[in-house]
C-alpha cells in the first residue's frame, strides 16, 4: 500500500530545497533563514496542539506534513519579489500547494488531498468549507501553530520592514482597523496604514484560534501582554486588550 514520503524524508527535502535559495546578500539570507526557522517551530507547535487534542495517528501524520510544507513557497516569493506580502507577489498558500504537486511530494499519500487543503487555506481570512472533518482538523491545527509562531516573529523582528510590510511607524490606529476589531472581524491588510494597524489587527487572531491547547500555549508564552506592550500609547486599544484577555483565558480554561 502506497503511503508517500514519511516526515523524515520530507524534512530532508525541505532543508535541501530551502538551501537552494541561500544567498550571500545579508538581508535576503537573514529573511530566508527566518522563514526556515519559522517552519520548524510551526511543526513543533502543531505537534503540541495535536497531541493535547488527541488527534488520531493518521490526523497527526497529515497535520505534521501540512505544517512542514505550509510555507514552502516563501523562499521563491522572497527571492523573486523581495517581499513576503502576497498582494505584491502571489498567494503563498496556493503556491506552496502547487510546489508540493509539481514535486510530487505527497504522491501515494492517502491524505494528500487533506494536506493540500490545509496548505492552501492556512493563510486565508477563513479556512472555508473543508472536504472532510479530517481536512478541517489538520487545517485548524496548522493555522493555529502558524499564528502562534508569527507572534514570536513579530516580537523578534518588529523593526524589520519585511515583517511589518514597510508600513508607517505612526502611533495611531486607522478607523477601519479599529472598527473591525470592535466588531470582532479580521482586518483587511489593504486598509492598514501603520505598524500600529498591523499590530492591533493581531488582537483578532486570539479570537480565531481553534483549540483549547492553542489558547493555553498563547497564555503560557505571554503573547497578549507582549503585544499589548508594543501597542502602549494607543488609548483606543486598551479596552480591546482587556476583552481579549478575558476571552483568551476563558477559551484556554485558565481563570
């Protein structure tokens, strides 16, 4: 019975694939290494979530592969366009799935369709209608793990314009972003005018996590307090941070 490449073989492929984009240009190499490290942390966090949430062995194996391959196109994206902004290049979830198919990375894997769905949809505003509960679960696990580690990337590289999309450093939130947050909606990246908008919009991410373990990881890592510190001096955000804290602890079962 065909089962495709196992996770060890895929990790070897990933490392070799990422290395083909290596460069001596300092800022380019740094950003590509950042994405490589991000991928392996997403795999680690996805494993934590799936273990705590009692995923079946088949779900776990598929989720681990989807986590490893979810950002496969980021290396091509940055090498070609010098940006991680999809609106200025291509949809990196869709392109990552295309690379998987072009390279036949999931050939013979009975969960190939579910894995590709999770990869394609991990970066969208909503996952959308999944082909099966299996696909829905692994897409949710990858999406949560990705969001959790993106917070770490933001905290570590807050002054890198590639992370914050070269937005203005003005300490002011735009009305459109504030309205979205008050209505518990995802903010439109096209409406963001400042790093403050970019950071404030991440408050909604806490409401979009899918598993109790994801909330608990966010609490253990102090993600909300760290984000709040970066938004200090924006008075409109203060009540929203309080509401988000209550929501986060309630969903994580931490009172």
